[in-house]
C-alpha cells in the first residue's frame, strides 16, 4: 500500500484560507488539501503531486522433482493475480502561480521575488488550475509452467535443458475507465463541419492540401465500446522460453561452461509503473476523458482580472466526460492510446567461458551477451508529414520554418471546444492543418518496436579468505547499443546507436586484510601490552574505475547543428574543462565553437540576421544528428573507498560484550567526478559543467557495541 498524500490531506483545504467552497464541495477527497501556491523566488506552499495506491498479489505454485538415472527432472506451474487500485492526486488541490508579472515596474521586465510576493498578496495569480483525476482498479492474471532436466551425461559433462511457457493476461479495468485504441481510419464526427469550413481556407496557402484531400479522421475508442469487455488490449498467446546450458571439465580444476536462454518481461508492470518500475506518480493506463483539468488565466487584457484567489474559476470547474463524447474526447488536445496488440518484451541471453581454480585463487573469463526484443518505445502518430520538412542539415532552414508557422483562418473555431486553443483561436498554424489528424495536437502510444544488443568480455579473479586476506577483482569490456527512441517522429524505425547505459570499461577490486600483528597473528603475538595495542586491526577497501556515460542530445523541438564535421572532434574532457573554468565561471566539457546554437545573440544581432535561440527555426527539419556519440562522454569514475577497523573484547565487564571501532574514508584520494555537461543546445549553459557527481573526500568515525 502506498499512501503518499500531501501532509494537509483531510485537515486543511482551500477554504481554510478563505477561498470558495466549490474548490472542495462535490469534488473527490483529494481536493480537501491545502492548495499549491507558487510564488517565484520562494519555496512552493504545499505539493500537488501524490498518489494513493493499494497493490496486492495472490500467488500459488506447485513444484515436482524426480530423479531418473542420470536425469534430475523438475517441473511446476505457477499462478499470480495482480490487483492495483490507485489514484493520482496531481493538481487535485489546485495550483496557483504568481510570477510577479502584474506588479513589476516595466512590462516584460525581469520579475523579482518582491514583485511575485506583491502579486500573491493582491490575490491575483497569473494562472490557476485544478484537476479532477480518475482512479483505476486494474487486474491482470499470469500463468506459467516449466520443465527442467539436469542431465549428468558423463563424469565430465553436465547438460541443463528446460522449457518455460508463460501467459500474461491483459490489464482489466473494473469500471471500464480507460480508452483502448485510436481509430485511425474512422471519420471523426466533427469532420463534415470542419471540412466545410476548411474549403474556404484551402486556397489561402500553397502548402495546404486541397479541400478534397483534407481529412478529419481518428479518435479514441473506450472499453465501454466493447460491451462487457474490460480488457484494454489483446494479450499475446503463450510465450515459449527455452533454456539450455552445459558445464564440461576440460582438465583438473578447469571448467568450460556456457548457456542460452530466453526471458520474458512484463507488459502489465510496464504500463502500471509509468514505464519506470517503482514509479509512484505515473501510470500508462490511458484514461483521457476520465480526468478533467480546468485552467484559467488571471486576465486577458492586464486591466480586468476575471480570476482571483477569491474566485479562481468564475466559469466553474470542468467535469470529466468519461466515454460519453466518444471520438470527440479531448479534441484540440494531445491524446494517448493503448495499442490493441502489443508484443511481450523479452531478452535473449547467452554466455560462454572458462573457470579455473589454483591454490586459494579462482579465475574466470566469459563472453556474455544479451539481446532485447520488442522493447517499448514512445511513438508519435500525428507529426507533420515528412514531405513538408526540410532536409537541410548544416544550418537552419528559416524559409521552411516560416512557411509552416504561417497562420491562416482557423476552420476548427467554434467546432472544437473553446477550452482548447484550437477551438478558440481565430487563426491556426499551417503546420497544424497538414498533420494526419489535425483535430488533435498529438497522438502518441507506447509500441513494442524497440530493441537492444549487449556484448561483453568479463574477467574475474578471486582469492578466498586465506591467511587473513581476501580479494575480489572484476574487469568488464563491453558495448551496449539500443533502439528505444525515434530520431524523427516520421522515421519508420527507432534510432539505433550507443545506449545511455553503455560503459565500455569497468574495473573494480575489493579486499580485506587482517594485519599480521598481535595476539593470534603471525608477528608480535606475545608482547603483552604491545600486542594489545597493535593487534586485531583489519583494513579493507574498494577501488573502482569506470568509463563515463555517453552524452545524450535528446530529441526535442529542434536539432543541434554542428558545423565542424564530426561532433566527436569537439571533445575536450578534463583538460578543456580545466582550461575554460575559473572562479565563478563554469567550464566547458567540449569545444562549443562549432555548435551553431552556442551563443545567444543580442537583440541587435538578431535584427542583423543572427539566430534567436529562443525560437530556433529548425523544428521542421529532418534530423540526422545522432542522439548519442561513442566519443562524447561524461566524466569517468575513479574512486577509492578505504576503511580500518578493530574489535575490542570487553569480557572483563561482561563476557559477550564487544566493541568495534571503524575509521572509513569515502573517496580517499579525493578524485572529483564531474556531472555531465548541459546538452540542451537551446540553453545558455550548453556544454558547461556546473556540479560534481560524486562526494568529495569524507571521513567517518564509527564505534558500536555488540552483545
């Protein structure tokens, strides 16, 4: 159970500070909490992002094993039933923002904490919002069975073979509070009215499709459209997961071993954790229509204030429509849907290597690989079609940007609800009208078309605890690639390249050594007081070296432009950072000179033809710039943690009593690991490092008594 609520839940509410009762009356219990009040420059009063959930798992399993000659057979079946009852409270208690825009001295000037506080005291928020969030009650069932044979084929060879089969049922929402899929081919009910209005607009801009080619298709479908069916997608048939492995005694104390297996992941867990296992505030179960947000600006003319803290929503609070609007749900907004036939993600894993024991040492070398299949990827279906985009890659295509951002009369005005800008604006951008589904501003879904591949050489050297010493060392040389993001929304497949978790080289070693002095040790065992003082000490440490993470230039509204050939050539690393950093000035991790968006020009420079980074004009260009490069990485890890400890017997006081004293040093050599540089090319801090990722050297003294 996760009762992650705001502290004031059920104790204080908006009415406690004189705000109107309609902010609580008739609304879900989450509304009865102190509102979130944002005042620029100050800590927000309260939070508006919590979740209430109750999860339980019912499971049962049966296992049977039987020995037949050289075969050890095992089999079993397993059943699990997952129940998740939850509700997000984001903005349920209302959010009111005060930036100081209404009280600053000069219109458009920089707001200060004085202006924002003055605006708050006047009770004139520049924006107010409240959300009635849906709850969910989801169940899914899981079945699995397996058969395993461990076969002692010969005194030297052992073979393991098995087959597992799994069936993970779809999520089932008890109250049918979910949409199921986006009906791409069906005409939206507003199509006739919009097409009639569009016919008067089609000839006003050469980029617009003709009236006969303009379509208004698509819309959300809901669980309630399926009668009594409460399942939000069609589950994949039984998944077969074979596994095989072997171990062969090549020579005395030397073993060769290998294996291969397929392991399935969980779609249900992915959807109910917001794509991030362990998430407590997000769910991917599409419930648009069952949640409603009311937003209100303080004023439209900076003279008359229609929204105040005394009455933030004069036109009332919007109520969820559920599935009653059918395909007209969320018109003029971005929608998310559930693909009806997702594939179960799975991993293929394999390994091959040798292990040898000699004396008190154990050494191993292995090749280990992993391939991910059907990984979830977020897909946009309503992007501007590729034929309208520019293919210029060495600069900004201002002309294409200008043509697509040009505005024409809005054929959706008065047809799409006025709560969306698409339904209230007199004009609309050309880019909106050329979208495949122009009545929406976005149509997204998590589809299972992603993949990954991992190869590694792994070596280990271990010394068993002998003569007061032990050692564990491991080295990995690896490569990790994946395709889990689209470079362009119009691309047929995700971008394939170096993974964000790629760390080519890693070495770690740890050890314990009992100093050979004092009673019971090799030296100075019977020296009385001297033995007592210097005996019984133990030292231990961990040393790690690891490659830095590749820098991610994530897909955003615009793409970076590098004019110097290969962006890897701009890598500086520590030397460049130290050369460009100075007291009070952040250093650059890579050379930003050839990155077109590095410098924000002055207004006069923009007027003279410079680039205004606040509106970079390449949002409608086909991106070929990769998301990550193997040669552009964050700082590497180089850290030694060290400790010294000793146990003291206190038997003279009480026989079982023992005192342990430890001195520990984290990052003993005080090697800094710099945080990754800013990779947002629209930010003034692009390329800069402003913080340290690891702790500076820390000493810790610990003493505790055991009895």
